[in-house]
């Protein structure tokens, strides 16, 4: 899968739930956030379990992609979901059809 295809898969999976999201990662994947680093499937799964549990009902209805840039195996997105996330960014490094590295940070209300 191309970087663009993996990114689209990941964005679609986020609406479906943790099991769908985890299909985009491997045991070698690393997710770096503003307050912690998650390594491997178990730690990354726990991050998404917690994140999705905290999202309010209807969160995805107002999700807005503000910028998306893909260069080779790197994808960058800037998005928002007001009022909860007025600014958020993710950067992905995709190899062999999986997210190998990801960074995520968000300004929250």
C-alpha cells in the first residue's frame, strides 16, 4: 500500500474503532505524543482505547482536515474538531504498508 492509501485507511479506521486502527501498525511501530511514547501494538492499542473512550459522541461529524501533505513515505495532517481540538497534527512514516512511526499532538479546550 502507498503512504496515501495507508493514511486514508487510518483515517477511516479511526471512525470504526480500535481494532480497525490497529491494522495499520506493527509490533515495531512507535507513536510519540506530547506527553508519552508508545512502542509496539500493546502500548499503541492502549493509547487508542483511552483516546476513543474520551471522545464525545458525534466527534467525527465535525472533523475537519485542514492540511494533508504526502512526500514519499511521510504523511502530515493538520486537523481540527472544534471545540475540543482547535488544532491537532499528526505525522506518519509509512513502510511496507504500515505506520512505522507516528507523532501526534493537539491543542485541547
